[in-house]
C-alpha cells in the first residue's frame, strides 16, 4: 500500500494489518505448507501434488501425470488436509495447510484401492512386458500389497492387435484416462475415450467405426503411445529389450523416483 | 532348567503344489546351503520332498499353485485343517496365475480343442476316468476358499525372498519383504 503524504492514520495501519492477516502477501517465505510435518514450498495456483512433486516428495498416484491436467479419479493420492480427506491432485496448496500423506491410515486405504484394481482387471505380471516399468505394480510394491485380498473378477477383455505397430491389451486397463488426455491434448486426435458401463464393461474405447485401433490415424510416435502407466498400450515387436531385474522400478522404489513435468 | 538345555522343538512344515508348476518348490531348494541351517529348525511332514501322502498336524503349511480341480480344493482344506499357519506361495496361489488364463474360455471348448480337434495333438477323447479329479469351471486363488495367513508373491518368489520370509517367521517377526524381494513376476 502506498502511503502518499505526511500522515499515516492509525486506522489505515490497522486495515493493512488486517488484510495481511487474511491474505498473506505472496512472498516466497509465506507460501509453505506442511506435508507429513515437513515444509513444502509452493507457487500460488499449484496443487498439493504439483508442489510435492516439484519438491521431490512422493504422493502415491496413478491417474495423475505432471504433463497433464488432473483427472482426479483414481483416489490413490488421497491425503488428509487439515484433518479432511481430499485428492492432492485437485486441491490447491494454501499457506499453512497441514497435510498428512504417508500415514498408516492413508496407505491402508490406498492398498485397498489397489487391491480392487488388481481384482477388477487381469493383472498377471509374469506374462506382462510392462513388468518392472509398471506404475501400478511399483505402487503396489511401495504400499506392500501382498495379495489381492478380494475375490478375482477375471473379466473377459479381448485384446486389439489390429494396429501394425501397437498392441492394446485391455486386460490391464485401470481407467486412468491418461491416453485420452494425451491423444486429445497433445496429439490432437481424440482416439481414446472412456466408455462402457459397470465394473467389467467400463474401459478405454477406441473412437473408430469398427472400434479397432487400425481404423484410426494412431501412430507409434504419438504421445498417447508412450503414456500408459500399465501394460495396455505396448509397441509390437519389442519385448524384454531391458531384462527383468534391470528395469525402472527394479533399480529403486517408485517413491524415490519422483517424476517432474517435461520441460 | 533342563528344559532350557534341550534343543528347541522343531517346527513341522508341510508343502504342496496344487495348480502350479513346482517352480516355487524349485526356488525353495534354491536357498542352497541355507537348507542345512533350516533343517536344524524345521522338519517336513507332507511334501513332494518326503512323499508323505497326507498332512498331519503341522505348524506351517506352504501352498504353491491355485485351484483348478476338485482334488486341489480337497488338499487345500486338509492343509488348512492341519496347519496352524498357512502361506500362499507364488503368483498362482495368490491370483490364479498362468492356469487362470483359461478363465475367459469355456471349459468344454478348452477340453475339446486339446483332446479332440487341435491338429498335432492326440485325439484320444476327453479323459473321463473316475479316478481323475473333475476340473473346476474356473481356476481360483486359494484365499477364495480358505483363510490364508501370509502371502509370498513372485513367479516364483526368489530364494532370498523365501529365506527372508522363513527367517522372519521362525524368529517370531512379522515377515516383510521390501524393495528388491517383493516381486509379482
């Protein structure tokens, strides 16, 4: 506030102090929240997830990706903000927030969400090319998921091998919709869409008349071809180029490989 | 006084492979010379290693493989009835694994293709000897049928993972695998 001339009234000072208390000046020192008791700085407008990621702090997540806007559907990133549950990928960071992340309570709930994903699809790691590079698998390791706990669904989800360069194995789809975002926002093709009804019917669908990937202009160089966090969208004729045991999450757990946004 | 000097009672352990490939048992043998240390602590009841046919009262039961036929269910229930602690070992016991890949196919279609129609296979007809256990319509993981106390994932779990699990359990700790030992593949 500019104090123009000679006298600065007591009232004006009081008003200034009140404004400051309500809305702290956006200085770097004030833009800090607490994540599991640690200070995390943020720039106004960042979500809790974005700020934590920039800080190198891992919050478990599946449908969120630093390069895309939040989808907020997997709920793996649920944290407790000042005692209330919320998705860290959609809640804006505010000064002084107290956020719980890797507590036993939250990790227990996250593990249950993972177990439900594992029984709803057909996730057979030993025969999956994505094993070791898979976000779902690595997250389950991180959260010590020892069993699927629930009864298996074994849904029938035929693969789409129609495209010359790309295989689609819907058995592993976790409905994160990252391919939908990548195809729409980066490739400008809108090839993927979420569709179907019910637990077993709902999955990603292909927007061509036949429903086959071969009848779209999808290319192996598309951003959507490399975005899948699990083993649905896979390049053909490329298997075990990196042996099991030397893959991304064999080297270090996912919590120590926080991926920042592509510059 | 004398009680403390006598060697501790060995834990009695039973193992079996249901709808599995014996890979988990092979991985168990891969603990190599640690087997000798282990044999100071445990003794085997029913197991492919002893050829005892029925499970008696045991402290520990290890189940490899899922359930693909009626006999698997029978054996699993026998193990549950006799073992204080029952452990699901390997991917097939935990989520059905490779045998469960037939679950989206009709059982009769599978049997007809294998025994009657597929070229290159003998066409002797679908076996129906009364001594053969009937296949289940779908393959199931074992936790869907009996209570399982611990799960040891992997295809197979590595020898080090099995050793870590066993030593934790024998020492009275909650078995934990952690990064590098916890694998689903």
